[in-house]
């Protein structure tokens, strides 16, 4: 999800389903370090600063470039933000902050009891219904793009396109 928002220019898509996406790299690193360090979790801010500066300098990426919250408004398509209410890496408040910056149409779902990576496993049927309904709504709104993409991909996939039966 973060990669979709942080890439060069807005990613051309008909809809985005963003699960457990951190708003800023600082919040992501501090959150994870707070969990991983256990009783020494209070060191997370200090350690995060060192880590972000060190890795950023080594790979040539500034902290300011890793802020999905600054790019979600430019997504250019409907956005569905999902987050577990027991996510210790990306707390629900961070997910709500990210969602608040998105432009409409947009939806938010706090999956009660789910953690960071188990949203589907935790709420399978509800997940399929809610995400499926979101995608059905917004992918149907752009059928010309779906057809064009299928036709463009067919030669590279070794398949042939079929004429529209209508």
C-alpha cells in the first residue's frame, strides 16, 4: 500500500485497497521498534532517529520521501483504508490519520480484533464482502479501462482477445 502511494507520480489505478499502511516512515519505525524492544520500547524514538538517518543516507532516500500521508490525496482513484484495531505496528489512530487525508470517494474499515497482517484471516467472509463490494463499485465504474487493459495484456500473455459478444 505504501509503495502504491510513494511511487513516481500517481499510480494509475481504478481503486486502491490499502491495508495496514503507515502514514510516515518515522511512525512505522517507531511503532515497530517499540514492539520489538519490549521492555526497552521507550528507546524507540531515539533508535528510530538513528536508523532512519543511517539507512536513509546509505540508500539515498530522505525521510520526507517516505510519507504516504502526504501522497494519499493524490491517489486519483477511490481509496479503501483497512486497519486492525489490535495492530501494534500501525495503530488505528495512524490509519485514521492516513484516511483523513484521502480524497473521496473513500471508505474506512477498522477490523475489530485484527492485528497488522491478519485482516483477511480474522474476518474472511466480512472481508470478502466489504472489499469485494468496494472493488465491484469502483471497477465497474471504469469498464472501458478494464477492457483496454485486457486487450493490451493479451499479446504479452500469449492469449488472444475475444470480440465483445454484445
